[in-house]
C-alpha cells in the first residue's frame, strides 16, 4: 500500500486577504473552531463595530451561555493584536475570547495564560494556531491547535456540573435533560455501568463497551444528536489498530446502528501525526431536548456493535489492551442524528418533564 506524505500549505496561498477571505470562511465553518476549543459555539457576524474599530467575528459560546469574540491574524502574533484583543473584549463584554494566528510568540502565549490565571472562572482566553496541510494532491485541510486555554478547563467544567449553582436557562435545560436520560438508563440499562451525575453542559461521558474507550452523547449544531465512541488506549499505534478494525467492520457497525454511516478522517493537530476524528453520521430531522425516549434507543444502536462480549468473540472483535486513558491523544468514532437540540432562540424556559417539544 502506497502512503502519502503530509505537506504544509501556506495559509496566505488559500486566504490571500484576512478580512475578505479567511474571516468569511471561518464565519461559515464555525463548527470546526468549536470542535478544537471543545465548546459549542455560533458565529453571528463579521467586522462587528467596536467604537471606531471592527472586531473580526462576534458570536455566542453556547456551552457557557456567554458572548464570544474571535480576532484573526494570518501571521505570527504581535503586540498590536494583543491590544486589540483586550480592547474588543472590553467593548463587547465578551467572556470567551479567541485569538487565532499562524504562530504564537512565547510572550503572547504567556500573556493569555496569565489572563486566564488572573480572571474569574467565567472568563476564558484561548490562543489558537492556524495551519494548513495536504496529502499529495488533496485539498488543503485546516488545523486548529489550541496553545493556550483556561487553566484546568476540564476541571472547571466538571466542578460547575457538580455544583449546579447559578445556571443559565440553557444550562438548566441541559441538566434537566441529562437527569431524565440517566433515570431512564438506570431503569432500562443498568448493565451500562456507572450512572454518573447530570451536568449543565451539552455533553455527557460514559465508560465504553471495552477498555480504553468512552461513549459520549452530546448535542451538536444543526439540530443533531451525536454519539461518539472515543478511543484512547494510551498509545497511538494501538489507537490506529483499533480504529482500522472498526473501519474494517463498518458493515457490522452500520447493521447494528440501523443506518448507512459516513466515515470521515479529520486531522486535528500537526503535533499528533496519527490522530484522526472519524465519524459515523445520520441526520433525520425532528426532536428536542425533551426527547429522552428517542435518545436512549439511539445510544443503544451506537453501543450495540461492541457491547456484548459473546458477540465480540463471534465477530472477531477482541480488544485486550488495559492502558490507562490519557485525554487528548485518542480517536473518536461519532454517530450523529439530527434532532434533540436546545434552541434558546425559541424559548428560554425549561421543558416540562416527559414532554417532547416539536421542532420546526
């Protein structure tokens, strides 16, 4: 088998002008940035006026119910843009602040780290390195590498989830949804392992069907419900081997899931050359945050190909690694279905228990 080599591509060769080319592209591809940051976001407008200046992009951090701003730079960071980031944050009231550049000087990365240390838990500064790569004659693929983020970001999310205090209407809807979901899981599928606690976020995490995996249901943009089988066996070669075996068994997985699935490999970080983000997707319409009756069966289908030890043996799906999980160096196999999406633009009130909202 002949394999290709990764070649770097200069961002300016794809986006000649930051304002005319890159900013509109990012506005139309906000989900790519959201995946890199680990949050659900929406970008609303480009060249947003702030006094006599213009902010590149303004939007909403849906995970934290906060104003989000993005400052772009198709060159290495400089003091001028650091000042613009702070000026625009003050002028818009943004508490999720994203600075994108093709390279981050140590001084500017340290400045963002310091800002994250000195500000409260509601303020989040992200530094993101943008690059492009291609394999052979393929189209250039954008990479977003987060080089600065809030200290103990995941710990803060979990702490907020456990406390449940001071929640926004959206967060309360999330918490109510997961509470009802977990109740149904406990009554119908006690063999799925540790129940966990409902959290006011757009995702939950559960132990996977075999060691070194997790199943993560979450809400995605575009009225989709996503189930992700996350593989992290502590070693990139073991991750690749398991992923390739899943691809080989694709027909079995699709039969268990009940729909044809799309497989995609999206390279996320140049520093992790073996990392992919494969997905299984299906997008039927309809659903809402109140649709617990529909979510559990979907998880059952996502779980089914691997959940039964006897079936794994029968189909040759044997996984014996016991390597400890180490976040950030794994693979994900995602199953997404359109539906079950919180829409705070339609209503800011929590749904009634057991009631499903009709989605337009």
